[in-house]
């Protein structure tokens, strides 16, 4: 935590964090179920790791003797791997995602599972054969039946786990096996499971003991039935109020937004900066199309955003990281030049699942850059070979011609790139793509997605793919506002714009501090906007720039001015002409 800074602020924050960790250990020792409410940057993961270490050192004889396991449920496989590395090989602590944990808990009850999946319409397979189901198993793919085996989709596992939790006999076996369950990022947990944990165990003060670590205000994923805040009279609440990420000025803003969880900044060497830059000075026509009402024209937005970016980069440390947060992939696509590609493959872009995109991203572009920069190691790695592939003059000439043709094709269409690859035969072309290529040649009207034929898709400008690929890299300048949860950067430009009717920060943000009241029936909408606003504001370490591209009414204006101070509220023209960003010299 905050390994570089050890001044007065750090010592205060560290002392507060240590007190919280002591409370957590005390609750564990006393057998109480509890919830650690840890604001952004508070060192939640650090606390969880300390808990795991304490359990390993102090609970071995209690649990291992009875062949019981402590489970640590995390949100991602990557987090599972990190925790696993910290454990001994024979540890009684099991790190797991909720899907893996649920499946391991229920997979032995085959007769029950077979009965449910063959009688409940909710579990009907997408694909099936005539064989009678005699086994149920779990796959990451889609739901189907083959040779008497029913393969479950991952969400099926959670639903079946809930069904078994409703069975008293199963609960007895379950609690005997798992006396303590730790849940990281609790707010994103599957709500029906959490409801059953509360009903059957916490409310009844029965084993298992639960330890929830998370932050209710970072509940930003709406599609997975996330539980959000967990509350019950039998659940002890432990608040963690330190912040080891952000400068004092940014922490002050977070405290203004969220006074019930005040934080102490651990940063001593930099005060930080928070600025609002509006487009109230723009007097041209604004957009009138659906979801973009009142937004700047795309080209004007691009010009202004690029200028702000340049000014920040010129006046901050060379080593500083900078991220631009925009509301949706659609807004990003318009900004970056891959709007048509997004409209065709949509989730395939977001989830990196489209086979052509993957081929261009993982094979074509790395090989092109390897040839352009003479990086032979990258070429070998991409091709998956160990020997030098260019041993003859004739082979060298082939690669040179390929490089030149590929350079030209990249400025044309996706199909032109594919034609070069097929013509030169220096890069292996995946069979699945080859099938689509032949359809392009023989049946171009074949539907590739719900929005386009294979012809329309492959005749896109290849620059659309290049732009999308640049966005998908972890070090990309731009990100969606949802995509940065858990991340941190030195400087953040938070773009408040149009593009998704689920979010209207200009309407809901003032409600956070009481500048506007929450209308009846709008609590869910308010929390959705509040949480994403908070997540975006809590990403920077040093500086936060609000860039507001939409019209601003008086209520929103007053809210922003109170948040940042009148002296830090600028129109775009004012900021460009007059504002000096806090200089590198201010940093020790």
C-alpha cells in the first residue's frame, strides 16, 4: 500500500487502516458475520490478504482437523490466481469464482440435477440429441445435451445452487464443509445467492460465518443481478476510511460526495487538482439525434478533447499515466473511428470474441509491426516458431513483398488484407475464417451478424479494425467508464456526455449532495448514476478533469462549482487560454 509515500498523511491513514484490520480479525475470532465497507483506494485487497494470512496461521488446527475448508470467493479468475500464489500447497483455504464454487458444492447431487434439468423449462438445452440424460456437467460454453450428458451454461450453475440451498439437508452438509466464507467484491455477487445466505444462515445465526469485502457504491454492473449493499441486523459493518490511492484534493471531493464514509488521504507529496471544463462557450448547432440530444458535433468534440489531452500531457510528468473515460463503446467508436465495426459485431468487440477481430489483433497486426520494426522475436512468437523463418534470399524477398503489400492493404478494406494473406501464404489463415472468406466470394449476401452481411463486414475500411484494436489494448488512452473499475491512473479526464440513456449525470449527480431531490420511483436510476459517477471520480491518483460536452442547467452548474470550487470551473476557451495545470515542480 502506498509504498512510495511515508509522510504525516500516510502515517495517519496507515494507523486508521490498521485499526480497521484489527476489528476485522476480532470479528473473525468472535465468529461474527461482517461486512467490510471499503471505499475506493482504501486498500480492501490488502485487508483481505491480511485476513487470509491470519486464518492460515491461526485456524489451521480448527478447520483442517475436521477436513473443513475456508472459501474465498473472488470476482475473476485472475484474482483467484493471485490468492492461490499466496497460499501453501496444502492450504485448507480455497480461492474460487462463484461459478466454480457453486459447481463444486452441487456436482455430487447428480440424481437431483438430472431431475431438475430434464423437468424444469428454465433449463432446456439450446442443442439436443435423442439420448436420455444420465449425467449433468458444467461447461463455459452454451447449454446443450450430447450422448446423454447435459452441459450447463455458467448461469445455470448459480440457479441450481440456489435451488439446492432451499433444501435443508443440503444446507447442513454445506455448512459442515464450509464453516467460513470470504466474499470479495461482495456488491457484484449474484443477488439470489446472497439472499439465501442471509435467510438461511446470517438471519438464523447459523454456520457458515460470512465475511463480505467490497463497496456498495461500486456496484455498476446491472446485467448480472448484482446484489449491491448487503444489510442485516446480524451483520456487523466495518468501515474502512483510509485512501492510499488519491491525492488529498481528490479525496476531499470523494468525501463531499460520500460523507458517510470519510477517507483520509495517505498521499503527502502532492496536493492534487480537480477541474471542470465545460463547453458553454460553444455557440454552434448541437446534435439532435436519438441519445445524443444536445451533444457537441463529433468533430468538435474530437478537436476539443484532443486539445485538452495535449495540454495535460505537456504540463504533467512524462511518466504520468492518463486515461480518458467515455460513457459507452458507441461514443468511443465515434471518437476513435470504428463506429460501423461496432454496429456490426457489438458484443463481439466488447468481449473480444469476433474471429476476424482476434485474427487481426493477435496475428496480422503483431506481424506487421514486427516486420516494420525488424523485431524478429515478435515475428517468431506470433508465428509460434522457434527457428529463423527466413533462411534463403528468396524467402527474404517473399517477406519483403508481403510487408509492402500488407502496408498498402491496411489503408484499404479488411478483405484486401485477407487477400494479401491468402495470396502470399506466409501467415496461416484459420479454417473458420477461410469458410467465411469463401462465403464472401460465393454468397456475399450471407448474414454475418444481425446488422450486416459478410460482404458489408469484410468491405469495411481496415482502419476501423486498427482503431478498435488500439482501444482494446490495456494501455489504450480511452476506456469506457465501466471498463476502469478497479483501475487507477495519475490523471483522468472524465467525459460527461450523451450516448446512453441509462446515464444522465447532469440530472442525477446533483442528487448525490442534495442539490436536487430524488423523484419518486427513480431510486434505482439514481443509484446507477451515482455509483458510476463515484467510480470515475475515484480513479485518479493526482488530477481529475471533468470535461462536460453537453448543455448545463443551473442546478448542475451549482453542483459542479461546489464540488470543485468556482476558481476551478472553466469554459473550454477559458481553460485553454488562462489555466496553468499544476506543474511538475510541485511534485517532490
